[in-house]
């Protein structure tokens, strides 16, 4: 048995119906070259063999760094991650989706970056998209700077320059709080958490190395579920509430408006992938009404590609549906 160590980092894996991928995910954490860690698996009420796979792995590995949270009913990824945070013992925290994989050197590289002077509160890496056909491509943080202040990182995240995911980052525990994930939002719940962590940080550091493999799947939470418009509205309000103290700054106000538009655009994307053509078009039309024309015009000036997407969604939702389906097939190898 591997001896019990005081973990330097706690990895939290929220899993739901992940029997085919959870072992690969957990092994990628246990195989890190930095051993002082724990991996906390929270099975969010799966009806398949997810929990049993983890139990079997724990028995085979006899590694007390693997912690399986007590059984619970399905409450969504936000509450599952909050539960994992309540169990976490490490001063640093990482998150991983149950179908994704860390490179073996993830912790080594991220800790080296975190401990450089000045010490960082959050470290963000690039990641590699793994498409269903096995092809890969790297997605980097959209910045040429290595170090950002917390306020600057917040602005970049609102502008979707820094990613709003938690799984490509390492967080100092005290910038997260005890239960930061909204429990009534099941897609995009990362964004207000990342914003909150950035706002609580002095230094956010960027590592230009793809240290996480993010596996795309038509059945994943990203593509496999259409978030109701009411849920997208809750996410937009959570984003605005998180940065409310800084809304007197013009850049932050514009950033919040852009982020709100992107939230609704991404909801339309889910519908386009998952719903029949007529339903998807109707959903796109309803979604587009949540994006004000003022936001479209500002996006056209500051981020033309996104602005064109907002514009076409508003004026021609059926055309946008066809264009986006074609894009998804070509860019992500998804059979939609």
C-alpha cells in the first residue's frame, strides 16, 4: 500500500455515467510525477458501473490517495464538485472531468510555474482537444503574457481570451472558497468560479504547454444536453453578480455583456447539435432574442468573428443552424 501523505494538491473528479472513461481519468492523476496528491471521485448518482469501476480500481491499486466519496443522488456537476471541495485536504486544488486525462508532467510543470517569483495563485495551461476520430489539436490561452493580475485575468476571461474551464487550471485553495459552484447550472458553471478565483488572486500565471487532454464526445455534458434558456439566464446573472464590484469600469461592463452573449450563443450551439432541425431553429430564434443589438454591434467592432456569429444568429437563425452544423462536422469530427 502506498503510504498516506499529506497531499499538496487535491484533484476533484465529478463523474456521471462514466464507466468507460473513469479509470483512465483517475490513473492519469495517480501517475503524476509529483506523488503528494489525492484524487477525490464524486459519483453523481450514476446508474451505470462508474462507482464499481472506481471501487475495483482502489482494490487493485491499494492506493490510499484515491478517495471515493460516499454515494449520493444525482445533483449535477456543481454540487458534485462542491462536495469534493468539502472533502479536499490539499492547499492546492485541481479539477478533471471524468472523460479527460492529465499528462504525467501536469503537476510538475504547474507547480514549477506556481512557485516561481512572484508566486501565483492560479496557473492556467494549454490543452489538447482529442476528437472522436483520434485527431488532436492544441488550444492555448489567448495571451502573449505569462503573468496577469487578477483584475486583468478577469477581464480576459470575460472576453473569452482566457478559458473559463476549471480543468485546465491549478488553484490555490483559498481563492476558491468552500462551495463556489452554482448548483442550479449544469453547463458553463465553471465561468463564475473562474472569475471569482481570478478576482481573489494577485497573480495568474499562464503555461504555454498542453498538459490536459480534453476528449470531445457527442454524448458529453458539452454536447449531450441542451441547457434551457432559464438556466442560461441564471448563468448570465451569476457572471454579472460575480464581477458586480467592478462594473464601474467600462472594459468590465463590455466584458460582461460579451460573456452574456456568448452564454446564449453556446446554448444555441447545443440545440443545433442535439435537436431536430425545426426545433433547433426555433430554439436559436428564441435564444437570439436574449442578445441585445448593442452587444452585437460592440462584438462586431471588438471581436468580429464572434460578432458575425451573433449577427447571423439574430437575423437568420435557420441559416446559422446550417452553418454551425457544417462547422461542427468539420472542426470536431462529430457526426451531427
